C-alpha cells in the first residue's frame, strides 16, 4: 500500500502505518474528547477529556493491530505467507503473498480476527466491571473499547467479501462446491452488493440529516461502501489472475529473446543503438561470453542525461547474483508470488547452474491479460 511507512516488526511481520491513519486517529480522538466523554462525564476537565480520548484511540488501534495479527499468525501457521500489516483509515489489512490453498485454511484465518476482537471485548468488559466504582477514567476507556471491539467483530463478520465474514462465506462455498473460482465469484458479488447498500444507506442518512453529525456519518458510510465495492472487485481480479496462471511453468514463460550488450557499453550507446530505434526495455549485460547482469530501462532513468556518455552499463545493471533464481519447472503462480514477496521485477531461470532464461513482471502481466481476456 503506497503512502505507508515502516514501524518495525512484530513476530517477524512488518508493521506499517499509512498516512490516512492519522485522519481517523484524529477523528476518533476529537469525537471522544468533544462529544462522548463531556456528555457522559460532565465533571471532568478539558485536559482529562483529551488525555482519556487519546488513550482510548491508541488502544482502539492496538485492538485493530491485534485483530490483523491474529489473522496473520493463524495464516502463517496454515502455510499462508504474510508480508506486512498496515493500519490505515479503514482499520487494518494484512498483506498476503498468496491466497489460502484450502477452504479449511481460509476459514481458520478468516475467523481468527473477529474471534480476537470478541476476546478483547470480553477482557475490556472485565476491566470495566472491576474499575467502574474505583477508577472512573479507566472504566470509561474500557467501556468504549468493549463496544468498539464488539462493533469491529460484528462489522467484519458481515458476509461481504473481502471482509472476514465474506471470506468465511467463500470458504463454505469453496468446500461445498469444490470450485474456488465459483466461490470467489459469488462471494465477490455479495461483497459488491453490500458495498452498494452501504453507499445507498450513506446517501439516505446524509440527505435526511444535512446539518447534524449524521450528515458526516452518512458520508462516512458511503465512503466505506465505496471501499468495500472497490476492494471486492480488486480481489476478484487477483483471483482471476491466479486462475489464468494455473498450469503454466517458468519454462513456458521465460525468454532469452533480449539483446546482449557488453558491460563496458555506455548508457548513451545503449540508448542510441537499442532503445531509441528498437524500443527494447530489457537487456542482458555480458562480460566476454558470460552473462553478468540484467538491465531494465528503470535502471537508467535515475542517471542524469549529462552522464550518459561516461556511465558504463556495469554500474547501473542488476548483477545476476542479486536476482532471484527459479527452476524451469516452477509454477507460474509461485513466480508471481515470489515477485510480490521479494518486490522484484525479474526472475532468472536456472537449470544445472546455467542461466536458461529470464522472466520479467511486464511479460508475466501481458500473459495474464491475454489469458484473462480469452478466458483460458
């Protein structure tokens, strides 16, 4: 997710914060400090309202992090690699490098998040029970977090893909029909329909209450609906890509059909001889008769044009030793997953310690689009 920055690792999973998180953090804090707590506790002072509001907001997002972390740890235990968890305006999302391989694995992973939210709601309610007559501020925080975690579990259990409830729904359809694509298609349509219902509900609320807080709630509801609809469609396209790649191997996708250029060739010579006239975007860089690296156009772009005449390709290429190596029999689905996991655009195909081909993300995406358009 673009616009996010890393905060560190939790159980080996990268924890990231998107800039939109600060928007919802500010909104929740202001709502609590200006509206909720002054109404429920009129004898507190302003500093206390803001302090308790900030603490509640922080613990709210800790709750979301635990929700996503539960998904991630259960997913990892079921052989579903998780690259990162990102907190953003709508809560949190765990980024998987591939989907579950069985309906059972998806069911376990999907239900883990809401289950953790229900457990947190129970813990905060217990804290409320033991502090409501002694530590009023702690009890106030616990009360809000009890409702928040209950609402988080309830919302995520709605049967609209890609919400947790939608994934539970898909896993049930998957298990009963044995058809992953059909289950995904049905769950996606339900998710899109639910998104449209949220949008319609938000518009109705905004129109009926144009001057009060409900107006903003209506806009927010419609915004959530738009997000659900868009995310459902994007997830369905991704599942179609996985399906389109089924049965293909690295040997079928690789190519050696790229120009070969010596490593001492300058950037200027490459552009004049191959790029400007031939329109090629990938090149093998050689030292004698040995391939030592791969060069893509994006390697050249950072080089100032005034230096093109002096910079050799060996200084800007990606060395072969730094590229991920795969076997010709590797499945195409695994290739795309490796590219996503390693954030790389090229894979070198190696057989018996000899380079036999190259697979680029651009070529892989062209194959995906062609097969998806033809329905094969």
